[in-house]
């Protein structure tokens, strides 16, 4: 007859206690990080975090507009773009606003090259030239997105690309405690 032996398991801690310890250590690390960050140059810290994650600042879209009505296969500006220029001029008066242009096609192509991407890019460049020539934006504010499909037009995205740290830098610094308060 086979004999069954019962092994007693070693006493252990409950699983919730391990989870509580992990959370506590994370909180302690977070507060140590906050305390250490008070004495650090905020711009350098932000740049270091961005570099660590290979992150590029992306403009946050605020407003959008479209210049449509391009003739098939043409990058010549359509009539009636004055309202769009005025809209962009007003929105981009703050030089921290980035203007991203995305040219599009609805299947039509550039007659010289047979490429829809080149036609879409030429349309975006024509709108950019118009906006700069009319003084609505500076060349430094203009960026181009990859060509899109879905309409013979140019999508204009106006986004805030300014320095987020500017507000924090204008705030009064927190006075360091010298022990006299206690």
C-alpha cells in the first residue's frame, strides 16, 4: 500500500502585503524624485526626460482650416483664399503657434511626374508661400506633414508649439527651508 506524505508549506506573507510594499516603495521614489527636482534646472530636466524617451515636442492642435477647390492635377491656388489667410493671420499672431500643412489629392496626379504625392506637396507649398507672402505667418512657423489622400485641398493645423516651461519659469521660486521655521 502506498503511503501519502503531507508536506507543510512554509508560512508566507499574504499577497496583498507584497503589493502594499511595492506601492509604498513607488510612492517613496516618487517623492524623492519631486524633492530632488526642486533644485534642478527645469529646462535641463525636461530636455533630459525627452531625450531619454526620444520624444520630440509635438504641437497641440488648436484650430484647423482647409483650402480646397484645387483644379484636378493642378497646384494653382483656387479663388477665395483671403478668408483662410485672415483666419491664419489672426490665429498665428502668437509666434508660438506652429502651422502644419498637409496637401491632399483625391486620386489626381501631377501631370509632369504622374505622382499624387508630388502634387499634394506642391499644393501645400503653394499655400505656405501664400501665407508667408501675405504676412500671416513667418517661415519658421510653417511645417509640412506627409501628403494625404481624401480631397483636392490643403489641411491647415494650427497648434501650440511654444515653450511649456515658460509659465513655470515666471512663477516665484519656492523658498528653501533653512531650519529656522521649525
